[in-house]
């Protein structure tokens, strides 16, 4: 309903309604009531003054800026109709032009600004601690050295160093990794990170305007300003069609000496297959995508995606599931693995650590027996401890265990890519548990089929994760072009460089991907990501599936074929009509009616886009 209200209030729909009302009034006065010419022409004059003038001024502004689109013919037709007193023909053109723009506006749906979403995420005040007392000050007043307290679940307002408290923070907006990061005195905290369940106090190391989050916002602003304007398909076709129509209209006028033939040709030439047919096809495709959990925020993405040649992927949550799983449990000599799994699963059921779920799931997979622990404790930075069957079990980090059992740490396996935790039984090293964020099951087939089925010539992995982790994932799915440990700024530079040589598609899910999503020719975000990422992308995949990405590719290709059929077929019919008008067989009003019949063909064909193609995904076809 909100979308409909916004569309209803737009100028285009108002002009379209005005045109319908005034044309209907004109016909009733002229043929139903036998009014005088002045009276039945008056509604049309009102339409041309209130509706035609704003449209013509807008087209004139575009012409001044050298933006010659397919709607230029409509503007010329309106002006010519007024000059020749062909008010009905001019009003019909106003209706066609405003109706097409209203449909386009409906397709766009007025997506909100990414920058507003970014700004909204940050707190406007900071809690400054002075002599043990807290006071709220505006964010811009925070100075280097101030002690800032961050309450549970609050967003850090500035960069700083923890000076009091222990806890965990979500920094996925920056790193892209789905893990909570432990914080203790001496730990670094970035602005924009979301605090866990414990209050902590930090010492500000940078003012708000120089913070990490502010830099991401600045990159976002620069990205929006530098993003190149893509010519829409209708404008590309109109660039060829418009000169032909104008030339034919001038030729008809010169040969016949009758200026009404110039108008008649232009009225028939009004490119409604482009102005109306294309938006109708776009709306149908948006509807088809929505039924499959694919939200189209930028209709241009549907037109352009099939021409992209370079595709760039983020790693975590895009090519992977975004949640770690246990890959291996390496036990020390003499440790019973089954018993160990039962002990750690029994203990991890009481933990809130992000790796706890992975361990519990491993216990369910192996049918581990469960015992009730006692004396459970989980202090930030120290790990999880408990007593199970008179045995003290500690699950912690490699560094923490080194303080307890340095000899045992020396016998541990080398640290592999990914995450790990270590287990101590009664103070002695017992096992190492390794985790990975596994690739999606369809990942390898999806990557393999991109070149053969969708004509991508370059596939890249650009991630903020560690090099070993990124290269492991890339090898699993079949990507050879890997860029790891990349900041948001570096991601933007990579996208910008690639976009200079080919149209690019970027697929990501974290706030750190937002600038790259905006800069790419087409940005695709997975919907379980933040609102900011969804705002930055042109396409949002709600159920985070690579198969849905493939379906978007196929629906877009299907739509593009229908759009080309509609536009080219409509233009051919229009050219036939223009020739008849040039020869004097069609008056301006008859030409307008003829163009409306062509519109029926265009809209009827365009409506096919509302039905999905026969093949929605061909990932499994590329074996």
C-alpha cells in the first residue's frame, strides 16, 4: 500500500489521469452533447497546458544535457500538435508519454537511500564516563582519550581500545565474517560494531569523523557519485529509431508541402513499444521474481545483467553458508574420541559462543551421549569450563591454554586455515577442534556453469577473510582469481578497475560489501544480510541461495528477449504506419489511433514476461 500511495502522488500518474479525464470530456462534449468547438477543445487545451508543458520542459532539459532518449519524439509531437491546432492528437501523446513514465516509476518502487540507512545505524550520542559518572554527549563532541561506555547491544560510536570489561562484539559489517569477536582490556574496537550482552568501556583513539565506520560512509558517498550512468535499453533503441522517424516526417512534409503530415508521421512514430511495452515487461518480470523470493530494487538490473561479463563474489554468507561447522576433531594420544565428544557437547549446550552451535550439531550427528555438567563457567577471554562426571573440562583458545599447559601446546597440530578451539581435560591438552564455513552445496556447479551458460569471461573471489580461508574456499568451488584480506575501500577499487573493461556483477551480503554493490553494474545481495546491504544492491535474494541467483539470470534473459521482440516488432509496425502517414493515408488523430493499436500488440507481448521461462535454472545441466 505504501508503494501505491507513493506512485499515486507522482507527477506522471497525475498527468496520465488528467489526460484520460480531459480526453473523455472532450469526446462527450463533441459527440455526445454537440458543444461548440471552443467548448469541446477546452479540456484538451487544459491537458496540454497542465500536462504537456511539464513533460516538454523535462524533455527540453534532457536535450540541453544531451540526453536524447526514445521519448524525444513524443515531445516533438506534442509541440507540433499545438502549433497545428491538433489538440486531440497532442493530448493522446501526453497520455502515452505520462503513462509510460508512470509504469516505469511503478517498476522502480522508489527504493530508499543507502546513505540514510548507514547514518541511521550509528548512535547520535556517546556515553562518556568522567570520574565514574556517565553523561551523554553528541557524537561529534567525542575527543581522543575520552572514556566511552558501550551498553549491551549498542553500536560502538567511535574507534577505541577496551579499558574495562569483557565481552564479544559483532564486527561482521567490516570483516564479513559471521563470528562474534571476543573483547577484553587492550582489544581494539571499531565504530559500527555491535556490542554483546556485557557493557564495556573503551578509550577513544579517533574522533567520530575519522572512525572506521565514517570511512565506509565516505566510500559509499564517493561510490554513488562515481557510479557511471547506464543507458537503458529503450534509450539505446530510441537512439536509432528517433532520427529515422524525424527524417521521414520532414521528408513527408517537404514532398507534400502539408505540415500535418509531419505531425501524422510523428504521432504514429511515438515509441510506445518503448515507452509502455518495456515498463510492462519489467513489471511482469519483477512480479515473476518476487514469487521466487527475488526482490528487484533497480529495474535496470533486469535489462543489463545478461550483458555482464565479469562476476565478483564475496565469500562468507555468499559462496558459503555463513555459519561454521566442525570439520575435524584431533585428539591427543590416549584420549577416547567418543567420550571427549560427549563431554564437550554436554558442556557446550550451556554456551553462547558462536562455535557452540557447531559443536552441538556435531554431537547430534555422532549421536553423542549427554551428561549433566556442574560448576559451568564461561568468562570472556578464558573459555568455557565445567565438571562432567568428576572430570574438569576446559574449552578455550590455543593462547589461553598455553598459560595452563605449555608443554601440551607444543604437541598440538599446526594451526590450519579456519577457526579452532582446544580442549583440556583436568588441565592437560586433550584435543583440537577445527571449524570451517563450508561452501554451499551448489557452489561448485554454479561457478562452473557461469561461463558456458551465462557467458561470464571472468569469475573472481574478493573477500575480507584471511588468505588461507579464501583460497581454501576458492579451490573448493573452482575459482582461480582470488583477492583476500580486502577492506571495503580495496573492494571498491577492484570493482572500479574491472568495470572499466567490462560490465560487472557483484554478489555479497555484508555491510562491508555495500560500496562495491553500489558501484558494480549490477549488485546482488543475499537477503539475510543487513538492511544497508539490501539498500545498496539492485537485486536482493531473500533465501540466500545461488540457485535463486541463477533463476534471476534466466528471468532477466527471458525478459530481455521479450523486450527486444516488443520494441523491435513495435518499431517495425510503427515504421509501416509512418509510411502510410507520409503518403497521406493517415491523419494525426488516425495515426494516434493506429499507434494505440500497436500499443495493444506491444503490451500484449510484454505481458508474457510475467510468466517465468521454461528453464529457470540450468546449474545441474553443466556436468
